[in-house]
């Protein structure tokens, strides 16, 4: 089945200036109407350089309770490693369309990796203004290099180098989040599968859009995973829902954005909040982002940690296998 790519549609739109109706959101979603333009708070920024353990724990826990999102400075991933990740991803999306289609996930039933466009069911039948590429980067047993782009030739090297550095940052944040709940450092990672924790990278490609006031790159959602680490480029577009408003995230160069996802909210019994967010698009420029979704293996049962449940704090969520949670989330079914 041939799938119409947004990158191809955008090329046609650039020529005739017409916005396809299936990309025009309802008024309650249109960013031109719903984006808050008044003074708004900035998402928390946490500098890992020189922060002692206690101050770091307080800062991360507070940001995760109040916002579910924060930016990390001096995170330990070298700038050149991030630049290479961005370069090879950009070069992949600049390849001829027929070459990109060799990696199409739609032609591989049951696969959650590869090049794609539509990700999840939309109740109003609308489409998001984005193409993407998914693949695992950790643990090694989950990585399938056969699905990774062969062109550019150094794609694998750039992604493996990034993953090597990111794994350490993931561990640091999970241990810090555990401490913030008053738990031993290993508890959250252990509850998510320990060294079996799965890291899946997604390259998002948002082509220029003739009516960015009417369209969305990714619709409002929370991440179904445990925690997300995001490297965006410098074209703005990420928005979060805070205090009943959609506000723009002012990205700091060389920062990594951390999202709390659904599984951390569940494990913490609602103490930490999974952030509601969406992405807008740009009329003149390509936007790209590189989130890595950190999730438990599909067979892991995730529910509120027993240490956090009691007579005064009953469980707010039902334990469920992660694969079943993901299926319900993608298909808009009750959990």
C-alpha cells in the first residue's frame, strides 16, 4: 500500500499554496487560536554542573511534580555528538523519496521500526504534519541494524555514539527521580526492567507548512513510555499545556529536554506528572527533533510502587502489561 508522505505533500503545497483539508485541525486544536500569547512561566532549567546530589534531587523532583518537563544543561553529552546525530538525520530525510521508502514500516506488519507517517488513530480523522523514523538504540539485544539507514554511511556511528552517552544520562535521571520519591536509587529503573529498559529513537521531520496556524506537527498527547529525552533543532515548535494554556517552550541551545511519561506517573502513583505537549510547524523552515523514548519491555507489569501506596494514598492506577497499555493508548481505548 502506497502511503502519502507529508514531505511530498509539502512540496506540492509549496507550489500551489493550498492546504489539504485533512491537515486543518478543529478550532479547539488550531495553534493560531489556542496558543497563549501573554506572559507565561518558563519550564524549569536544571544545570548538572556543580549541583550536589541533594539539590539536584530537589530540583528534578519539583520539576517532575509541577511540570513533568525540564531542560538539562551540562548533561555530559558532547556537543559534537549531538551535532552528528542531527546531521545524519537531516541527510536521511534529504534522500530521494524512493530510497527512504526502502525502510517503510507500513510494509512490515507488526513492526514498530522504520520510516513512517501515520502513528496513531485520530478520533476526528485528521492528519499530523510530520514524517518520522523509529528504531531501537538500546539494549543491544533489541537493536536491529538492518532497519537503520545505510545512507548516510556514518548514520550508524553517529547514533551509536549518541546512545552510548545517553544511557548514562538515563540512569542518572532515574536514580534522581527515585531519590525524589524517598526511595532507594535503584527502584525506578528496576521497576522498568533494569538493564532491559528499552530506548527507541524517533526522528521527527516537519516540512514547511503553508498554514502553520491551522496545523499541528504532533497532536496533544502524553508520552506512553517512562521518560523521554529530546534533542530538538533550533526552530521553535514544542508547546506544553500548563495552567490551562498552551505555551511555547523556549529551547536553550545545547540543552536536552526531559519529559516525564505515563509509566513514571503510574509508578509514582501520580506524584510525578506525565506532561501534555504538542508540536507546531513553521511556514518557512524545516523542523526536526530526536526524542528517545525509554520504556519497559512489553511483558513488564507496571503499576503504582507498593512503597507509595497505603491507606492515605490508595493506588490511582491499575497494574497492566506495558504492551497492553501501549495498544490501548495508540488505539484510543480505555485503560
